[in-house]
């Protein structure tokens, strides 16, 4: 018995009880439990985070965008349908707060963006597998980082994957004042490719829009009606486009497709008019033009594109750091004012909305001063 007691004392001396150092973290998130009208079905809820596993990381969200695709996902009309209940938001920038024991290529303080669509960025904190994150440079502004994954990538891929564009070539696009359209203009300027840019008729700020697109690098900006009237004379002065980018569809495509060079390509990535695609039969037969569809999410899902995606993000990052690629006009909105931001995006009003978080005010140099102003009482347009 004495021998047994001695062994117990020795064990108690050298073996300490395991202490759980995990502190409880309660995250807030914008969740929807059913599909429907986004302002009605999205609710602010609390979620307690669990300890991370070896292959996981814990993060804080620095900024998260509200895109039309997010609205359509919540409505249930987008091809991506996360299991319910789901957290909104496909795009944003995260800061790593904790890494699992099996994660070697991310460290606390690193920045990352989500890899899969439907990630759920409308939250304060979260936990994700390392494989769901892509590390990015923390030299970017928060806005540059938060908006890197969707629109710049879409514009870049469409310019790179369908036609081998060289300096002096021409690209034509409709919806030129859309987010992707503005980035197409800037990238073409960098590639020394000319752009013909179409905007819809009847815009109250038509002159301001034309001037702004010109500042971004647009060579020609016309309304759809102006283009129909000038299409013949226009391409007597410049080369016929090798590539046409369409996010509108409808009958106006007849004129875009008709002006393409022989074997030119029309790439459709949206259908804002909600009308079918109208393409002239003659252009198919006598010019042998080709039609393609493009969806960034589908491209990202293909494992064969992983290396291309990394290289693309590096190129876009460097262009942003060099000042050659600027985000579209945006409005920073405090996270707790999400309701108004969702309503405005759903209605198609105003600038791009980016949710920001109060904790970012403490990051020296990581946030633009507008983030601080956003928490001083009102949303801030930039």
C-alpha cells in the first residue's frame, strides 16, 4: 500500500491536468433560414465558435462585399444554393487569428480571401479549413483586398481566355459602367488594347458616366442608340473588334455581334435585360463568329485552374499596388447597418456596398481613414 501511495504522489507531482486554454468566442453573422426577400429573411444572429482542428484556421472578417449574386443567392434564384441555414456573402478579406497544428503556410496576422463560392463572409469571426482560403498580400488596402476575387478576376479571365489579344486590338462591351465593365477598361488600357464601351440609354448622369469611363481609359463611350447610328462609321476609323463582352443580352446584341471581326468571339457573362440572346444569322455563317458563356465560379471550381488562379491573383494584386487598377466606386457600411445596405443593393441603388467592422479601427495603416469615419455616425462613399 505504501508503495502504491508513493507512485500516486509521484504521478501527481509530474503529471498536470490538461488545461483548456480556449476562450469562448461568440461571432455575429447575417444568416438566412429560408429563401426570399433578402431584407426580410436575413437576420443578425450569434454563433459560438468551437476550438479549431489541426487543419483549420480561425479568422476575423475585415471587410465583406454585398454583390448582386449574394442577393440572388438569398432569393434562391442563383445556381449556388448553400445548405440552409446559411450565412450570406461570397467575397471579402479575412485576417488570420489562429492556426491549427497542421497548418504551416498561414500565420497569425496574414490576410486571406475565400476560395469556394458561398463561403459566407457576412460575419465577424469564423473557422474554416485551410484549403478554403487563399493567402493574399496585406499591402493592399482593405477595399482592394475585399473586392479582388470576383469582378477583377472575371474581367481578367475574359480578356485572357478567349482571344489572344495584342496591342492595337479592339474589344467591345456593353454594360460598360458595371463593375466588371470598369475593370475591363482599366485592364485593356494596361494591355494597350482599345475599347468601345456601350451604356444604356436614358441615364440621368450620362455625361458624367462617359467622362468617368474616359478617365479610366475608355477609348469610345456610346449609348446603345448612338452605337446603332454610328456603328458603320465607327469601324471605318478603327479595327473591328476581335472580342465582344456581353452582360446585358437582348436585341442590342445584334449590332455588337454584327460588328465583330471574322471569327470574332462573343462572351456572355450576364443577362441584365432578362431577355434572350439575339445574334444575326449572317454573322454566324459568313463571319464564323463564336459564342461563349463565362461564369467565374465554374472556372474557379476546376482544379486544373488552381495554378492559373494563383498567378492571376498575383498579377491583379501587383496592378492594384501599382495604381493601375482601382476598385469601382463603393460605400463603406458598418456591419450593424447591414439592413440598409442589403436593401439598396437589392434595389440596384447607389454604389457598391462593403460591410466593415469596428475592430478594424485599431489596425494601424490597414484601413483607410474612411473606415474610421464609417463608425463616426454614417456610411462613407469613396
